[in-house]
C-alpha cells in the first residue's frame, strides 16, 4: 500500500533535454513530476550552470555565454566568440563550462583558458591563458586547453582541468 507521504526533492532539478542543436534547459519541480521549459535558444543549449544563491542561469548557446534570472527573463550577453573553420580556432575559441561561484557573484568559464566574470561589476578577467603551439608547422596545434571544473565550498579556489589535443 502507498500509505507513506510523498517525498519532495530538496530543490528543483535542472537538465538538458532534446537533440544537440535543439536541446533546452528544463526544470523539474520539487514534486518530481511537474516540469517547465526554462530556455528558448534558437540554436539549442550546449552547456549551463545554475546559481545556488538566486537560481540565475548561465547558458552556452551558439558559442555565446548569456545569463538570465531564475524565471528565464532579463537575459544579457556576457561573451560571444567567433569560431573559425580551423581546428586551432575551434580549440581556442570555444565557450564552455560556465560555473557560478558559491556566493553567486562570479562566473567562471572557458574561452582560450579561464575567465572570471564578476556578475556585479561586469568586469571579465582572463586569469589563465591556454598554452600556445609548440611550433608553427601545419601539423602543430595548441598544446593544451584549460576549463573550470568546480569551485571550492568557500569560493576562494577554482579546480580546473587541462586537456590536450590529440594529434601527431
């Protein structure tokens, strides 16, 4: 029998649903049943982050990073990067991995290294730059790429990952 009370989720759950070019951010409410479409990006959402402070969302879509409030309004552009046709351009100029700091003030993201965007002042600091090419020959590519992974609980440190391009 179902005599036990229904357990609520501790918080709403955000997730991507849809194919690559049409994926959107959805919110599953605490009841575990009701869901709501949050984003409406024409080119789909590739990555996102939710602020634990106020529910704001940072979205990566079409190689642009935008921020919106918890209700999906007040959308503003943080950065838009142009991708060239070369592998080098795509390796360096891809916007990815947005992460809100625990206090909700900073947004870390990857774009030719690590950026820290201050959501209060609007200043953007490029704090770590991806390493360059080892040589200028046609088969040489960038030697590495940095991406943010997680903030420390106090927000004073940022864990980053470095990946290497697999080439000859």
